[in-house]
C-alpha cells in the first residue's frame, strides 16, 4: 500500500536525514529509500551553477536559500 511505503520515515529519521546524518534502516527497501532521500537532500544542500539558459521556477531560489540557511544554522549550532 502507498501508506506503508514510507513507514520507515518517522520524525527522528527525517530530522537525521535533514541534518545529513546517517540513518539505520531495518530492511533493504527502507535502506534504499533512505539512501535515495539522503542523496537528494545532499544535492539540494550543494549550491549548483545553473546553465546560462535555465530560468528558475518562481520561488525556487528563495526556497533553496532558506533550506541551505537552515542547514548551515543547524550545523553551526551542533558544533
């Protein structure tokens, strides 16, 4: 079922992934999902150099800047 697809993703796991911390997965499906999500979040954290012809979606730059600022703030407060 669709609802069972993300049972492994509880609040604590989500917070760990957002902080860039590793997570323990119980099974292969959860491990695969956690890995894919971690990779996507890593990509979002890394500033990209957009191609000259590309235009941002409305609000895209602000959303990415807010995500990166929140991540940097959490990383700074953790040290």
